[in-house]
C-alpha cells in the first residue's frame, strides 16, 4: 500500500539460489508504480511492473527492491514469492 516502501536487499548470499515472483493483481496501472527493480553496481538495470500472472525469476543473491506504490493506487500490490536453493 502507499507509504510502504521496499529497500534494497538480497534474498540469499549464495549465487546458485533463485527467487521467483508471481504478480497477482488482476489489473495494474503503470502510473501506480510498484515495480520490482534489480541493481548492478548501484544502478537500476531492470525494472518489472506488476502484471497479472507474470513470472519473474532472478538470482536471489542479486540486489533488488520492491518500489512503493503511488498514493493514487487503490489496490494492495500482491505477489507470491518462492525462494529456491540448490541441494
């Protein structure tokens, strides 16, 4: 919801681990924000907007953040996250 901002973090310290995000909102306006952003060398190099049923897979050791939503957003940004590790 508006006012809940994400912070840059990693889901794992192991290079082989992966994070999978599934976006659950059935409709999303790009003006609402809420992107998942990936960082490399302290620069954003990929931004993914929430889109219903979109799957986003990336290395869990990569710096990333969920950007906050706009105050105009009437929804809660909903995602399902899976974190996988090689055994």
